[in-house]
């Protein structure tokens, strides 16, 4: 017995420095693609937090503005494949990294909330001098919920709210009852003391495997694209705040009436672009509920093999669906 105990102590003493070395793996270097994305952006400050955004001036003769709201656990870089196409239709194309994501600050400990992210978008609009301008919102996943909160504020004439011209949602947990988070998300969100350990042990292999499960089999990201997503997460130690950010799943349940209600009662033109192979918001369950609850919204369903990241899996189909919607009102 004593022998056994001694052995465990030795294993313990050996593994501690190994673990320590492992846990301090420096974040990967930014690829040329990510470097150029960052270089074409800028930062503004929201309550001592540095927030990254991109603002491109595009189409001449149009005064239309579109703001893009990204999903979890990725960043504004999710919009890179349709950026060029959007600048040909809109005068301003704007995207940001929410706090805790991408190149923005990732404070910890910090109470991450959808309400704060919505306030950050409002501040950005003021920062860019666009608060008197009608704005088109295009959102995905986590960004859908931020858009719903922005819509709620707009409908209730809240001070500082954005004037919303239209809203296009895509593949997000709009209804908690048809939303199936991945196993790892559930573990991290409610993991208690385990969560900080798991977030520190999260590595490229587990990350890419987990994310790959929400892409279609024929539209998997390349190794380089996975590395870009992972690098954006690892920037500013973002892997260590994932469990805090994931509280949005509980927030969606708690504020369901507020956020679904905002969509139900709005007169703003609404559209949904949907990749039907999505395991997180599965077909046909999600779509049936969406059409039942929001009969006034128009819907574009992409090809059968497109999954949870439609703007990356089928950028052309996604862009066409969006521009058809924008040109319809």
C-alpha cells in the first residue's frame, strides 16, 4: 500500500511540471489571412474593453449599411468569404468581434452576457456616427440572440437603440426548445470546478473535431481554416473564457419570452437563411417551429448538405439568398 502511495506521489510530482508546461503553450501565430483581416480593422473602447471591428466602404450610390454579428466560438472572420460580395451592394459593411471573441479583449473573471454584447454593438454604431441611420442586421448563431436583444430595444424605443431597417438571422438557437447544444458545451457551461481545467486542456485537435461536427460532410473547413478559427479563439487566452461565455445558453432559456417576443411583434422585415443539416438546430423540427411562430418572416433553405455555418459552407448561396431578401423590400 505504501509502495502504491509513493508511486502516485511520484507520478503526481512528475505530471505537475508537464501539465504546467502544457498549459502555457503560447497561442499560434496569426496566418497571413488573419493578419490581413486584423490589419484592415480597428479598435474602439467599451467600458475599458478594447473591441475589434472592421468597417469597409463599398458600393457608390448606395447609402445602405449592414452590420454582421458572428457566432460562437468564432469571430468576425466568419464573414470573410462574403465580405467582398456585400461591399458591392452596401455603402458600409461593418463587423465586430464581440467581447470574449476574436481580436477583442477577453477579460476574466467577467460576467459575459447577451445584453452587454448588444450594448457594445450600439456603442459601435455611435462610435461610427451611424446612430441616425437605418441599419440592416445580418446575424449567425450567438449573433442571432444579440440581434434579438437589439430588436427588443428598438421596438421599445430604448435610449441609444439602433434604428433597425431589416434583420436576417441564420442557424442560431432562436428557440431554446429546438436547440441542442453539443455535449462539450453542456459540460463547460455547467462544469463548475471542472470547466477551468477543461478549457485549459482544450487543444487544436479537440477544437477542430468539435467544430467539424457542425459542418456538413462535403463542406468541412480546410486545415488552414481550422487553424485560423483556433488562433482567433487562442488570441488573448480566449480558451479560458469559453465556459463564461457559454452562459448564453442559460440566458436564452431565461429570456425566451423577451427574445422570441421581439421577433413575433416586430414590423421590421425578417428573413432566415438556414443550412438544414444543422445538428444544433435540426431540420425539420427547427424550421417547422420557426414558420409557425414567425409566419411573416421569409425563409431561404440552402442545399441539403449545408449545416450550421452556411456563410462559410456555401458563401455564394448564402450571399444570393441575403441579397434577394435585401432587394425585396
